[in-house]
C-alpha cells in the first residue's frame, strides 16, 4: 500500500523552503527542516512563531503557499490528513477529539474497519479488537479496547492516538504540544513511548514550551522565530541559554525564585472549612494583601474545584468565604466579581474567552459591567485603547485588534485571557494554570507581571501543575491531595523536591 514503511530506514520527511501565508500575513517563510528516522526532532519557538502551522503542513491539514515536501527524497503533495496517513504521516493533536460514546476499538478504526471477504464487507469485530489491542500493547499501554473513549484521561487519549498511528502503518508521528495538559508522571510515560518508537526507527517530531523536557527528549532541535528557521542543532550541541536566546532574539536570563516577598499580614480573602462533598472538604486558608499563594497537587486533586467554589461558580456544602469585610459565601459570581475577585480559569476555551470574538471584545467584556455602571457606556475608542494597552503590555502577537481570537496561537490567547482579567483592577486574582501553553519568554513576562501586581497589593492565588512555576513565584504553597490540604510550605521549604514530596508522600500510603 504505502512505500514509506516497507523498509526500516524509510520515513525521512523534509520541508523545503516552505512558506505559508494567511491573507497578507506570512506565518512561515522559507522554512527548511528535515525529520529523520530513528530521531526525535523538536521544534521550539515563541507563541505564534509558526510551529503548529508547520506541523499542519507536514501532516496534510494545510497546503503550503510555496515550497515543497519531500518524503524519502521524492516530492509529495498532501491534500488532507487522510492523504498524509496513506503516506505514513500522523499528527497527534494536543487534545484529541474522541468520539464520545464509542469504544476505544471503534475510535481507533473510524473510517477503516477490517472487513470479512463478503460482498458488502461485513465488519470483522473480533479481528478489529485484536488489532487494536495489539497496537496498544506494542506501545506498552494497558487500556481495555472495550472501554468508552470519553472516559479516558487526556494522557490515555494521546496513547490511543499513537496506537491509531501504528494501526494505519504510519512511521512518521508528529506531536503538537502533547505534554502541556499532562502530569509529570504522564509525561514520563509518553516519553517512554516516544523513545521506544524512536528506537524502532520511527520518525518523531515534537513541540513543547518546557525546556527541561526539550533538552531531555530531543535528538535534533530546530528553532523558529517569527516564521523563519533560525537554527537547527543536534544532540551534543544543545545549550539551554543559547536556544532560549535564539527563540526570543535577545539574551535571556534563566528564571530564579522570587527575590523579595511583598506579602503583608493583612487578610483579604479568608476561606474557612470549605467543602463541596465529595470533591473536597475542610479547606481553610487566608490570603493576604500582596501575597502569592500557590495550590500544588496532582491533576484531579480538587484544586480547580476549590477555586470554582470560592468564586461562587459551584455550590458549597459547607464553609464560609470572606472577601475584605464581606461575607461572600452565598454571593453570585457577578456580585463576587464586583467585590473585586477575579478568576482566570484554566480552560480558556470553556469560560475564559469567546474564540470567534475579536481581541478587543474579549479584553473589554470583563469591563463592560463596571464601566456601564459608572459612565453608562463604553466608548469604542476606550475599547480600542484598553485592548491596545493589553496587547502591548502582554506582547500579544496579532495582526490587528479586531482579529478573532480563534486565529491567535494558543499562547497568545492565554495572554489575552490574562489581560482581560487584570484590566478590571481586582483585589484578589485566582489564576488557574496562568501560563499553560505560553512560551518561555512570555512566561517570564507574566511572572514579572504577577510579581508587580502583588507588589501593588493584589492578593494572588495560583494553581499550577508546573512545579517550576510555583517554586519560582509563590511566597507560600498549600499542597492539596484528594480534596484536602495536606501540607503548607513557606520560605526555604519551597523547593521542587519538597513541594512534590508534600503531596506525593500521601499518594503512596
Ligand atoms: N487560520 C489562520 N488564519 C490567520 N492566521 C493564522 C491562522 N492560523 C495561524 N495563524 C497565525 O499564524 C501564526 C503562527 O501560529 P501557530 O499556531 O503556528 O503558532 P505556534 O508557534 O504554534 O504558537 P503556540 O506556541 O502559541 O502554539 C500566529 O500569529 C497565528 O495567529
Ligand atoms: Mg501551537
């Protein structure tokens, strides 16, 4: 069927002088990049640099505006993902969209069920299940093929996607930022799968914003900046500092722990005995003016649920929440926002922003209510000024202020979310995964901004699954395990090892 997996050395995919233009905007320009069998090639670059666009071209989702793709030194044209699959190329998307009610085996065979040799090709289910199970086993993954897909974790969904690639005989597998929604344990498992495939001669490509991961897993690293390839280096010649500098086009300092604390002893938000059974219980803490308090824990520990209950998004079964002098336990979310508490949720597509709306409208939507109360209306010039300030302050990469958010890269969308909430000048900000999918340069800027906001008196609660992030910015950390606070760390106790141990020690008992 396909020539690409007939010999083990096949599977060299090359982008030659690839250019991609959307309207008048050039997103990729003259990019040369070669993916080689038996190697993991990582593309790094700031938000909006063009990484996902390059992967989409390599996997048949987009046609290039100019340039060519070569597979094993022969030119190919990919008009669709299906055409790419037939050539042995498979893209594992960041959060795979699985068919809700289908079993794992059904999901894996969508569009290509094995049939018995009858006229109308009756589906041979036992054979399909056996093949699905074999593909999963080849990855060392233990997932029941009769399981309903929608109940799988994101990590498992990615594993199923890898198995789908194998089932389709694909030898070239591209992973677009697979690790950002994963826990460190899940990342380790994914990397084990990727290494296994690499060692069997597969061609792998990877995107990540986490430099530790990149340095750990890559055989080759290519750096994209503003749509151009600025460097390609191979293992042995990597150096974190120079890679970072090439990404951002200037010298980068490597992140340090927050030097000075601006925490005061003045309580702003106080949570007593908060519960929402069966998710969490007995949660008590006080957040002070100028303080940055972190919630650490495994994904699913209940941190987001706690934040949602504090903000009045979900009902509480017990407890009391006080903001300044006001009891907000039973207040509605809109009242809570008016009292000065904002919540920037982790899933920006769910309730952080409206993707089809423009940058301007997204930034100013959180202000509308307040401004309306004060002045009666929000002038169009005011809107543009506020949105323009946000775009500049957070270095949002966009071609124009009325650009729909859906056209921005993931990281740039995150910056708009952040700007949207901060423009309301709150007393307390709850930031859930504030830098998910944000590049290193922009992360630094967001950390500095969080620091400045705290210095200005803002009380900040941060939820993050990135240990480095919590260790770097927090004055104090509470560890959450299975819906309860199990430890509190301050000052010199805040190291990645100690924070990790504070909840993991509970996981092993
Ligand atoms: N369909 C589109 N129409 C217009 N512009 C687009 C479209 N898709 C992407 N872009 C623009 O192309 C640029 C590159 O986007 P891309 O998604 O490739 O970035 P990225 O490097 O993957 O960034 P991130 O790290 O944030 O995921 C961005 O400026 C984005 O706004
Ligand atoms: Mg991307």
